[in-house]
C-alpha cells in the first residue's frame, strides 16, 4: 500500500496576490465609481436634454446645447478664459521655477522653512485671501495709499475690478501648484550629472540649458497642467476682483446652472471643458514620457 504523502501543488504567486489586492482596491474603485464615474455619466446625459419653459429639465434629446457653444458670445468667453489661463501659466512658471530651484538647493532645515512659508498662507480660506487682495487694491487700500505717500501718483489708481486684478489673484492662488512639482523635479536631480557637465567645460547657463532644464521638464509639465486646469475652472476670483466684469468659463457654467437654471447647457459647457482638460492631461503625459526617455543614459 502506497502511503507516500500526496504532493500539494502551490498556487501561482500571481493568483495568491490577486485576491488580497482585489480586496484592497475594491473600496477605492467603488469610491471612484460613485464620486467620479456616475456624476460624469449624469452630466454627459444631461448635456443632451432640453430646458423646459419653467427651468425644469425635459427628457427630449437634442444637440442644440453643443451648437450654442459656437455662438460668438460663448466663443469669446472661451477665448478670454484660455488667454487668462495661458498667461497665468507663464507668470507662475516665470516666478515659480526660480523659487523652486533655489528652494531645492537649500539645506534641509531652510528647505523645510521655505516650504512652510509657501504653504502656510494657503491653509486659510481662499475667499479670505481674496478679500485680502481687495483691501490691498481698492482706491483707499494699502497699495494706493503707499503710491500716493511716495508721490508716485497724485490720485488713486484703478487697480480693483480690472483684468489685471483678476490675473494677479489667479497667479497668487495657483503659484504653489507650479512650485511644488518643479521643486520635486529639481530635488531629484543627480548632482553628478551637473558636476560632469562642469568638468567637461560647460558654464552654469549651458549646464542649466542642456542638463537641468531637460531633466526637470516632467515637473514643469505637471505644474503647467495643474495651473492651467485650475485657472480655467476658477470663477470666484473673477467675481470678487473683477467685479463680474470679466466673464470666464467657470462663471458662465455657474450662472447657467444656478442663475439661469439652464442645466443642460451648463452640462454641455462642462463636458467641453472636461474634454479640453483630458486633452491637456494627455499632452502632459506625452511630454513627460518623452522627457523621461530622453533623460535615460
């Protein structure tokens, strides 16, 4: 009689890991479905419906909501929004890159202090900080008072409720979204590459242009994406600092949803904005991937 113990075949390692990983990722997946996929599907379906005479949504399929977007009035709003977002990206990049580079090159103690000084103001409400800019820029505010005290102007300048005020507030709000990705990219730089460039005779500017800048492109792409997407969606800064004189895409969607009660058209505007965001994310990922391949030895 054969009493040899039976050999038990071990399950493949992949099969053993799949079940625990699936259990861990299920809550997150369910959360994403409830908070992202279902609302997106709701807005998508709503964008093809019709607004009734009393403001209620009627279940009648139409493409008119998307056709209205090409009206000159709304095309102009899209243009103003894109220009504001593009200028915001340029200004935050011009101010944020040098700051992030300098911050990443500090010692650990001063680096932590610099990050804290950057982030502490953003622990307060964005509305409160926007009202702070109103106090600074109004006719009897601190800026105009200082300019007149220095005799640089004889009367208060019109600083508030202008396009410049909206741009200033937007840049201020979104500067950390540019600084942090660039800081992360600069901090991960391999100092041996910079030293090798200098040993081969390259100056500081040439080293920055041919070594540092290409290696930090992924951080720049991430910062540009975050700033651009946020600038397109902001609406309260335009209301408070622009006096509702500068209509942006975020203001338009807000007004259509809550003031005009035209939910289908507001949903169509939201879908177009999200499509633009997805295109920008795809472009950012492409740029980051190409920069990563180019940085490999």
